[in-house]
C-alpha cells in the first residue's frame, strides 16, 4: 500500500518536474513560431487558429480521428523505446506499418474470417498484422546478429522494400488489387467486410474511437512494467549499455536484439492493422502515410519513457488533424504543419540540452 | 632540512594554496608546492589522491578554483595545454596519443611545424636527442611496430624536442617491463641533470628510491608530507600515503608496491607440498589465431591444481587477453581443449562457463566486468539475476538485501546498493566484481586478469586476501598480471608468456626475478 502511495506521489511530482515544464515551454514556443509563420504568409491568423481548433477538438469526430492517429504513433513509439533499451534504433516503423496493413487486408479479405464468432473476424487480421511486422523487423534483427548489419540501415531499407511491396500489392490484380472491371478501376484493394472492421467504442460513427485505444493503453502499461520491473527489462538495459559485459554475465545478446526488434516490429505491424481495420478499410498506395516516421519521432522525443511516447503521440496526432483542417478551411498548406512539427522536434531537442542527461 | 645549495636557486614552479573542485568533489585542496630546476620531483599518492589533477592544473587542462601558480618568477595562468607548451612545460600522459600507421619522425613533427615537412632534418635532430639521453630510437620505424616501452620513448622525445623547462610524467611506468622502467628512470635523471625539472607521478615506492630528489605526498587532495631525502624516509612516506603503518600492510601488497623486497614466504599461504591427485584445470594446447591469420596464443598448455595460484607473467599484448577471453567463453579457440575437472569447457559460452564454476575477473573492468550505468546491486548479481525473480518480475528488495550483505562481506563502500556503479571508486568497483565472481555457488576456478590495476594499496590488499581465501577453499586460480612483483608475491608458480607462447616457468621466488624479466623480453630460459 505504502508503495502505491509512494509511487503516486512520485508520479505527481514527476508531472511538475522541470523536464516536463521545459518540454511544454518548447512546444508552446514552436506553436508561437508557427503562428508567426502563418502571419508572415498573409493568412488570417484567427481563421487559421479557428480551423486548427475545429480540426482537433471542434467536433467529437475530430477528437476521435486525432486519437486514432495518435494510436499508430504511440505503438510505433513504444516499439522504438523497447528497441532503444537495447541501444537499437528501429527506424523501420513505416515498413512495419505497411506490412501490417498488407497482412491485415489479405486476411480480412481472403482469410475466410468474416463468418467467425466472438471478435475473431477482426482479431485474426490484427494478429496477422502484428506477426507480419514482427517478421519484417526480425529480418533486421537476424542481419544484425549474423552479419553485424547496422539496424538503422537495415530497418530503413526494409521500409523502402515494404512500401514498394505495398505498391505492388495494390497494383497487381493477382495480389490485393480489386477485380479490374474497367480501365478506371483504382489501384486499391476491395473494402474489407464489415465484421472485420474494428468495433467502435461508442458504436457511433460521429465519434469513431475504436478498440485500438484501450488495446494501446494496455500495451503501454505492459511495456512500461516489463521495462521497469522485470529481469528481462533489466537485461535489455544491460545489453544496451554494455553488450560485452552483459554477454560475459550470461545474457544472450542475440536473444535481446532479436526479441526487442521483433517486439518493436509487432507493434508497428499492429499499428498498420489498426489503421486499416479501424479507419481506412481499403488498402491504398501510400497507406502508411509517414506515420512510421512520426511514431519514430515520438519515440525519440520521449527519451526512453513510455509515458513520454503517449504524450508525444497525442501531440502529433492532434497536430496532424488540426493541420489537415487548416489546409482545407483556412488555406494554410499542410507543409506548414510539417514545419511546426519540425520546430517542435528541434525545440524539444534543444530543451533536452538544458534538461541534461536526465531521462524523462 | 633543505639542501643549502638549493636555496640559492629560485624555484621554477611555485603552487600556492591551489584548490580544484569538480562539483562537490574536492580533487585538490590548498596544495602548495615548489619545484626546483634540475630536480626529479616525485608526486606520490594513491589513486584519487589528486595526482593527475595536479598535473592537469600545471599543464593547463584544468583551471584552479583557488590559489595561484608562479612559473619562472612570473604569474602563471595557462588557459590550455598550448599555453603550457609555449611556457616550456611538456607532459607525457598515461595514455599515448600517437598515430599508429605513421613513422616515429612523422609523429614527432605532427603539431610542431607548419609549411614544408623537412623529415630528414627532424630525423637527425631526433637521433641526436635520443643519443644525448642514452636511448635508441629509429626515426623511420612505424609506431605500430614498436613495443609499449618504445612508444613511450616517442612520447618522451615529442616532449623533449621542445626543450621544455618542466617535464611532467603521469604514471609513466605502469606499462613498462622491469628493464624499461630502469631505463626510463635513467632518462629522467639525465633530463634533470640538463637543468630541466622533472615531475614524476607515481604510486610505486621503488621508483622513488631510485630516482627522486624530493617527494611530495598527496592524500585525499591534500599535501600530507614532503621529503628532501626520500630514500631514507620511505617508511614515513608510505605511512603518509596510506595513513597507516607499513607493518600493518599485507605483505604481498607491500612487496607489490616495492615497499619491501618480496619475501619467499607467501604471506602465510602454504605452497602445495604434494602434487594434488587430480588437476582442477587442464588447458591443453590452446591456440588462438585472429582474423588476420596471426597466431595470438600458441599451444598454451598448463594444469592448475586445486588451491594453487598460477601466475601468468608477460608484457601486455603477448597473448594474455586472448587466453583470458577463451577461458571465460568470450572467444573461441582455434585449437586445443580446456577441462574443468572432468568437464570439458572448451566450447561453452559465458553462461555455461559461469554455471560450471568458473569465476572471471576480467582485465578490462569497464568493458567486460560491469555495466557502469546500472546500480551496484544489479552489477553484483548481473550473472544471476534470475535467482531474484518470480514470474519474470525482479524481487528488488531481496536483491538489495543480498547486495547489502555481499557489500559488507567484501567491504564494497557505496552509499547504497541502489547507486550507479559509476559512482564507486575503482577499488570498490573491483571488489564488487570480485565479490560477484568469487561467490559463485561452486567456484572451482578463478581467472583473475590484472585484478589490482589502478587500485590503491588498501584495495590491493583486499583483492589479494579474497583471492587467497578462494584458493584456500580449494579453487584453482590463474592470475594474469603485468606486475611482476604482484605475481611473485601472490602466485605459487609463474609461467611467462611471450608472443603467445609459454617462454618458460619457474617458482614464484624473488630470486627468479631477473630470469623472469629476461623471459618476458623474449630470451629463452
């Protein structure tokens, strides 16, 4: 009991830590700079801000859409943090999302799962998505263990392969493209059957939060506990800090590398599954839309903390939604949102310099 | 006290109440010191006493927080090593800074001149200089082909060619052969005779006896003793350095330090009188060939009985690291077999080796022995964290309790088992690693490589004590060390490694010292 009390006060204290304050200040500074840029472009600042607010928290739909985006960022970010404990940098989130999306579509459309009971119609495609991402990232893990290939290079290049594989899948009728009825048939898959779509938490399409949210929260809690409280988490850290000493102490470097990269890949694949089954329903070229890289940035900014990933993922999720609306309503180019996001990264990284080596 | 002839000379360098803090740590406190031209001035102290800080202040690496320095009668406030060099102060660091695939003369020229490289001119200057100080150095040899001692000579020449007035050497003898140490001390004397002041930092008393004109002793950042006749006052200096009595020192530690001549009695450790019925460890024809096809360890054959300590002598880089790596499961041998009793451990990995009862104190503590970013407790049980789990969860309280007990038993001093390992001093880190390896559930064989490197006297004595205790409990011990005095003091017998081969073996007897030294240099016995 006293333990829980202590940890509660500790985490309350954590919220008010200077590192958190500095991060908030950095985000605000970036936002102000963004506003200045909007002003400089001659767009009405008021219109732009109104559009931004409308696109993020203006309607229940906007809120749900933003959170659904954040889910993908968070999963990729948590995967990044897990890999990072073992001093691995997984930049392959984009490819892992693509492979997850492909697997989820394939199983949902052609896996004969639609008629199954008890949630299996969407759970099986989700599982397939996670496995696809896991296998994809494991390729990088095996390369690292067997040949010492730097995982930054291999995961990045595997992403390119996956993204082009996705293109092939939606271009080729032998793969996932929907049957060609005319020359106007779009290069995309059929829409997945209704039973395979993720159930909405409210059941109401005006607030389309899907079950990805609770699942992601549970995953985040499990990841945080495994990293902080288990021997596995400890061994992962040991390998990350000093692989030679860890190996002398009998901790298998290969196992740690493979397991952490595979876990990161599974989470990336799951993110792809959620995006397809919960939101897009149709597999298209460019379906991963850079979420893998945004998730990577969320993981980077969190500097090892799962809570930090959640915060950064929410920030980016809402920022993207607001940005899209700013473009549609106020005529502010989405590129500007990218610029603001970049500014946030730079200011937060700069703030990290002041916070010092402390982990948030 | 002072030699009357010296008082007539102005001191070359004067330090007045110099203080240097790093955060809360006071590395040097109110230190006053004067250095005369033409003397060899030894700075004596244990690790962490502030010796290196003192050097770095003089050489301009650090700026003092308090106090003043005067050099040749003028105020001296260097803002960096280049200021020190221009003023005429040169320094040989513990770690060399040489470009390995360049020649000696090119390394000397680096940073000395701009414009055209007149290699020939510099080479002639270099040879003349080496002649003046009585050593040989081929200006056109590549650094990578030189021995450690020769490399150090290059560092020394790099300094001397600037004709400095003050010459600092930070622990220069740590890496040298016995003969090379004597030669280096000779060079120091000659440099001093030419009128330059030599500041020699050391923790070895034997060197002070041989070379020092005056000695300043540091302890805990303070000047605690000075002597103008160090050879006669050596006991007092040791007392000042370690704040204790020489007689209370562990005999082996004392002889390893050079305080007393190593005795033939091994500090109460009875040498095994009869050959044991069965060898505890049997190493048979072990060879290691590296990626370039170079034989690093060549047909190493040795057996160690239970309760026996075998020392491996040799200059570093003669196969010791490869031997240790193979024995500890961190590398695979190209040929040969290793047996622990009846069990063959040749191809086992680190985890299985540990399980078989082989404890390893690695030579490079920071790379192989510990994870400095993690806590003391985690490090002390790094190889058996699984013992503290239920369902994968770490039983942290139990781990802390076990760590606390082990810390008490092995005198590992830390605020708590939860602090980062990096917060511990080198000696405490080593004691912690030793504790982890010695308390393996059934220790049959302890491999200790350079276990006392960088440790102060107290920690050295503790390490020897624990190694001996393990051996009295029946473990076989292989002690790899580049300190010959240490091996003579602690081991029962010694084998000498040279270029990966066993040159010969003999009893660990001080009378064998010269023979061992010769074998270390590659002469067959």
